C-alpha cells in the first residue's frame, strides 16, 4: 500500500470518527439537559450541576460551560431543542444558534442553520453580535454649541464674496460634517446575576454589610477581591471575630412572623494550618423557628424569608440555639465540633470544599443519635442541604433508620 493510499485511508477513518463524535455529543447534551432540568444529579449525591459535571462526568470547566449554556438555550428556545433532538442540526450549529437567537426569531435561525454550512452560520452570528455591540452614531455638537446650531469652527479658504459658497464650506444654515473613521467603542458594563437560596441570601447580606462597614462600597469590587483571595491563597488564615447579629422586624405578609425560638447559624469555617479552638465565623445568620408549625424563616434585606425544609434542617444542624428564657445552647458541643473539624481537616468530606463547612449528625438526635465524633461529619453547605434533601426522600419512601444511617455514612465517605 502506497503512502498516499494510507494517508487517504487514515483521513477517511478520522472523518468517520469525527462524525460519530458529533452524534455522540448531540446525544450527550440532550441527556445532560434532562439531568440538569429535572435535577437528577441530587439523588446521586452532587450539590449542583457543575459539581456533577466536573466530578461525576469528569468534564473540564470549558466543556461544562458549553453543555450548561446549550441546555439553558434549549430550555429558552423550544425550536432549537426540537431541531437538535430530531438531528436536523448538529450540536455545534445548535451552540451557534443559541448564542444569538431569541424566542421571537428562533425559527428563522433554526431554518438558517439547516440550509447554510457551519462556518457561514458562525460568520453570520458574529456579524449579529458585532452589530449588537456597536452603538448608534449620533452627531454631537461642538463645544459651546447648542443642538441644531451650525458649528462655529468652519473651514474656510480665503474670503468668499457675499452669498457665494466656498467649496468644502457649508451653505448658510447648514453644518459641516467631516466623515471620520469609526473609533472602536467599548462594550457596555456587563451585568452578572446569580441565584441564591434564602439561607445563602441571608449570608450574602450579612457578609456584604460587614464588607461595607470595612470601607468596601462597590459590590463588584468586593466580590472580585473575595474570589481573588480564595483562588490565590493555598492556606487561608481564619479571622477570629464575629459580626453582631442584627434582627429586622420587616417581613412579608405571606411569610411567618418572628418566632419564639431563635437559632444563630454560622456562615463559614475556613481552612487553615493551625485552627484556633475559639474560631468564630465572620458573620452569623439568624433563623426563627415556629414551635407549632416548625417552619423556619430568616431576616434578609427584603424582609423575612421562609427556608425550604432541607435547608432549614441543615441550618439548624450546626447552630447556637437561643431559647425563650434567653439561655443559649449549641446544637453540637464545642469540643465535639472541634474534634470533627480537626479530623476532617476543616473541609467537606464529600467534595473537599473548605468554604461554609458545617458539622452534621449522621444519625439524627431525634433517632437517638449521639453527640460523638463517630456520629458526626463535616459537610459544606451545598452537600449538607443536598443530604437533607435525600434524607427526606428516603424517609418519605419508608426506608428504615438503619439503612438511612448506612446511606449517610456512604454519602459522607465514612465507609471503611
């Protein structure tokens, strides 16, 4: 077999493999969208779709974002999802359409994707994005000139005779426009939004309030500084301090009124090489629990907000309870809490996160669970809430307490 024959055969094999890869990606993104929309990752023990993609599927960050964006685009654009499901367009074309299409013009873009090659479709999409970024050109008056008034700085060539126009000079009552090349215009400020649960929103309000008291006024700069600190320091020193908790009386009519029992819920535990025994979180969140209906609410900047049952259970797991007579009691003894955090290296046993770490009872106190190191594990807030969601599902399914305890140990990776 000659060299050119081998090269052509290798090329044909590669083309077939790439075509199969395209089909595989198409099937994978459709299944990924179903997992994401129906939250099938939670029963599998993952706190978020990103956690599931990176840990469960071993996706890179870039591939995770590609799949997440396309899944969101398909939910927003039904015509795009239908075309991709039927195989009328490839997944690469679907990504391009999703980046520019709107619910109003989705059918037009899908039809265009069916009829033009991929590179031509990408070129048209880039042109649309550039037009969207380019601001409209508006004639600006000169300095000291009123709108609609002719420019005082006129170009003149010699002295014209009265009533005789000068070449290059505007006629009386007209302004001179000099066509200059368009200067590159900066893109407008980017708005970043994200969703928080009610407990996370209360934590966010407390931490942002504390940040403003320390002189950080702009939310964007504060968040960037926090992210830079998290990603640039391998070892984070714990600041031994706690913010004064503030309680607000504003609440929605649909939310429960302030309750009799108050739980002060810590917001974070940072990792450190040497952890002090008296470490307190940077801020604390107040939870109000109703003794009659057992609902839990927290004060935020937008008033009282009711927590979901799994989030309320996680919030009360590792807290300081203030009773009606004013006495306080930790839901987990401090010595046990310190020992558990030291054993688990101040990180989540599930995902190894070192942010917002709680101590969790594997067997509930209501089921005669002990205040012991063996019965406790460190979980980050997301994994903690995720476990309480799974636990509620198991209880509703009638699973025995022994099996639930075994499942809890498996979830916290405590199985020998």
